[in-house]
C-alpha cells in the first residue's frame, strides 16, 4: 500500500498533507528516522532550506534521508525541497547541506526576496490543460541540469532567458514553486500516479 510521508520539521507541510489527502492517499508526518521507515515515498515542503537541513541533522534524519533518496524511493520537493534535492547549490549559506539526488545546479532565492514573490501560469509536461498556476516565494531556479534530468516546466526572465522550475530525475521530482498553496492538486497527482504508483508496480 502506498504511504506518502511529508517531512514535517518546518515549512508548509500541512498544505502538502491536504493536497495528498485530497487524492485519497495515506499520509504520514515524518519527524524522525522511525517515522521515515513507515513510508515508501516522501514530500519535502517549502520553507527555509537551511533550517530544514539543520533540523534533520538535529533529529538524526539527515543521513537516513540521503539513504532514502539513494535507495530509489519516490521523493518530491517544492521550493526549499528542490534545493535540498539538488547536488549543487549556488548562493548557499556556508556549511549548508543537502540530501542530493538530482544532478542539477540550483540558485537559492534566484527570483529575489519575499517582496519579489509572484504568480504565473505554466505549461507542465505531463499535465494537461489548463495551465498550472505557480506561486513563487523567495524561490530558487535551476541553472543547469545533467543528462539524467528532464525539464518539465520553465519560466522566462526579463532578459528572455529560460530557467527550469520543474524537473524530474527518475523517481525524484522537484519544483521551484508551491502547488500546495493553490488548491490545484495536479502536481501532487502527477507525483503519485506517474512516479509513486509506477515505481510500486515495477517492484511488483
């Protein structure tokens, strides 16, 4: 049975729980290594990536989470979660650690400060119309990706440069934006149906 954990140490984990529950998925808050052992997929919420990283280390979750990712479980990270799933972070605070897993370079706060937060409509590969309403709050963007990473959505900045804001690498999904804040659960449905359930089917 699919049981999706939501990392619940800091950030907007409650909104992710609401989105997943709307899909009739069994959901478990993950706050320690024992709770992580009870789930077979995980969502990493938006929030402060440095704080989340620090808290996982404090409760003994940092290395178990890295192993969870490395072992091929399905994981989705939004905003701070994207930063934590990246192998390389630009503008990182000294000593900042990530869980890694996605071969990409991510820039923290790429769109600016809280006052620069914005919303826009995005075409998301694998999700049919209408467009996804994307909420960006002190969001990162992806500067570059490796050959194993598929870009699912992009935004164009004022200079006309495209920046990936949604990517997939095998069983790992990450978005710069916060779909959990819009009441539209299609990104969560994409994660559950196209990654979690397909992974479960492949394992028999």
